[in-house]
């Protein structure tokens, strides 16, 4: 009788060097998040061309700008439970296919109604893709580098937003606004082929679902040859048991409910700031007396700072992630307030906008890694997706917030003072999460034999 050898999947990952196979997973997931950022920024640059070509008013553009946000929210809310039931890879491939086809077709829209419909469908695909990319990546990371690597992957979003803005500014005068959407559709369709061929299913998910050891060995031997020696595999969960059988049940169970609500609130408030500023800063700067081109260039500095999330990831792998991100949101509030005080000096304004963007995008981009480490395997995709999905309504609120403040004729400094407040609320939410469940951050793992 063959000797029984039980291998812990996370232990195998922790003890092995980060392989080329894992870097491949990182690159594919990074591209998915990059495309989300590209799409988010590009639609704002398309808006003036829609006004010129179709003769629509600014208020009539609100459905176009918000349709994808609604789609993102509903896509994330539905995709998390689906991924916890049917697997991360299947949902990822289908969702990237959906947003690629929808974005491509939106480039051939004949009127505003068609564009709104296709933007909503694009959002559904994007909303389903991003949380599953975060979940899958986190489940192939060693514990000691999980936050760093997940945050580095999530840097694709602000980089995609910055790249989308600059690329759209060049493409629209040369090829028209439709070219941006066509490009934004073709690239995901190419990526679908790569995902289907190269992306593995999460080994932790497969083990939790009782997959055969042969299937797990085929995947894990690409990380370490030691996987070939295993006759059985198990997964360990650092997170406390909830007793729930579904992903939704885990997220809403007593051990996780307070933390879930605080994650939702923090992500919501972060996106209030992001969308309020990325959609309205060029107009606010122009109204404050800056030339339109100068206003656009300074505003474009805001999404560039998201690469700071790598530093936060490094800190989160060593200290309490809740408090690290809370500090980031607190400093974001100060920096956003400072934008409103800096209009008289262009150099200072550029510095403060870049600093605010670095702090805000770094804190926001770190939340998915925090959520991925907070939930157990059976609820991880739902936990991350619901935070991202419910948080998207913050983006919708942020888009309308500045419009309402302008309608009430608040001054430039007053607008930025109000927009800074959500940063303080996000900070308080993460401190509350830490205080409510102080034992969840780094508990002792428990083992369970699975996949045999």
C-alpha cells in the first residue's frame, strides 16, 4: 500500500519560490484590472465628442457616464457568489468576453440610448471580472507577500485610467471617439483567448470543492515539483470558521458581518472621492480660472499615484492592514482639502493633486487585498466582489455629489472640503473594523484535509 502523503497547498506555496507560472497568473490578472481602469477614464474623455456629434446637453450625458457604474455594481454582486460556486476561471473568462463584446459594439452605437445600454453591459462584464482577478491572484500568493503582490496587480487600475486618458486624448482627434471604444473591445477579446488557454483554476478552490489529487498535482507541480509526491491535499484557513455553506452566508455570518459592513463603507467612500474628482476636476479647475488644457493636464495627475499601493502592500504584509489603510484615507482627506486651498499657485496645485491621488489610489487599491485576506476560501470571491460591487454605488454618488454642490453654488474651496469628508469616514470605518474584531488579523491557522 502506497504511503499516504498529505500536502498543505498554502504551505507548498509559502515554501516555494515565486515561480514563472505564478508570474503568468499575475500578468493576466493585471491586464484585466488595467482594462477596467482604461475603460473608466476613457468614457470621460469621449463625453465632449458626444456633445459635439449628437448635440446632446451636459445633463443628458449623465446616464452614459453612470450606466457602466451601475453595471459594475450588479456585475460584481452577482459574480462573487457564482465564482464561489462554479470557479474563478470560468467566471473570469465569460466576464472578459462580455465586456469585450459590449465595449466593441458600443463603438458602433447610433444614438445615446444604444450607447447607454452597451455601457451597462460593459459594466456587467467589468464588474464580474475584477473581483475574481483579485481573488484568483490572492489564492496563488505566499502569505508573506500576498498584500504586496495583490496590490501590485491592482495598480493596473490607476495605470489603466491614466493610460486611457492620455491615449483617448491622442486617438479622438485623429480617429474619432468610436476608435477608443473599438480598441477597448478588441484587446479584451484577445485576452479571452489567453485566459482560456493559460489561466489555471484556483488550487485552493478546487481543493475546497473536493477535486481529484491528480488535477491538483497538474497545477501545483508548476509551482513546486514537491506536489508530485502528494497523495492528498489540504487547505488551511487563517480566518475563523463561520458555519455557513455559501459565499453569501460567510460574508453575512456573525464572525464577518461587522467587518463586511465596514469594508463596504470604506470602499464606498473611497469611490465617492475618486469619481467626484476624476469626473469633475477639469471643470472645477477651468471654472477657477485655469486654461482648459492646463486644467486637463493637472487633473490627469490624479490617477497616476496608484503605484504607491505596492508600498502599502509591503507594510500590510508586516503590520495591521486595517490601520495602514485607515491612515492612508485620513491623509487623503487632508490632501483633498488642500487642493481647494492651492488654486493660486499652479506648481503647488500640481503637487497637491498628485499627492492626493497617490494617497487616495493607494488606500483604495489596498482594500481588495485586505478583503481577500479577511475571508476564508469558500466566501473569498463573494466577499471581495460584494465590497467592490456595493462600493461602486459610491462612484455613482460621487459623480452626482459635485453636481449638487455646484447647483448649491458652493465655492471652489468649499467643494473640496466636502469631498474630503468621505476620506475621514473611510478611515473611521477601518478603525472600527479593527476594534470590532481584533483577533481576525493574524490568528493561528486551522487545517482541514480536502481534495482526496
